């Protein structure tokens, strides 16, 4: 199983390093992790009428307050809200925020049976939608 995320390069201009000198701004490539829509991992298993669901959302979850090695504030990018549906009926609605870790892991249990269909949807603060579907085994 590969945990690498696609990356997107963004060119950012830095102010001149030498204060007071009339120098041309330095440039560098700043790497931002981005996730493609639809890459959410779900494991759903039923045992004795109880379904245990494990969900991993590949997402950088930056709070917007952290600075990188060069002192530049890393822009906020975090999962904001999510929902879980079983056979089309709402099971769970959740609100998340900037304090959630990178690649959030959620685990839930509920009464269900094999063959139930789970639909998982998450939305981040940049309005990127992350969806997945799984069948309980």
C-alpha cells in the first residue's frame, strides 16, 4: 500500500535576504501536499452484528499558524466537515478543524450487517471534496 501523496509545486517570492540592499528577490520552490478527490481508505468489517469501520483521509491538515524552515507561514488547509451514510441513511455528521492531525484516522462502530454500503464524504476549507464507498464484509 503506497502512502505517497501527489505534490504540487508553487513558486513563492522571498524578500531580499540582505536587509537594506537593493537586491533582486530570491525564488524557491515550495512544496504543498495536495490530495486527489476520492482517495479515502475505508475498512469495514462485521462481527456479531457490530460493524467496525476504519477510515483514513490522506490530507496535510495544516492549521495556518505553523512556519516552515524559512519563516514563511504555511497556509491553512484542513478537513472541515464530514459525513458517513449507511445504505443512503445518515449515520454520522462530524465537524473537524485545524487541530486534527495529518492524515486523519477515524474509527466508528455501529449495528449493521454484511453487505451494507457505506458512503463517506469529507470537505476541506478549500472546498475540495473527498469521497469513498465501501461494502461491509
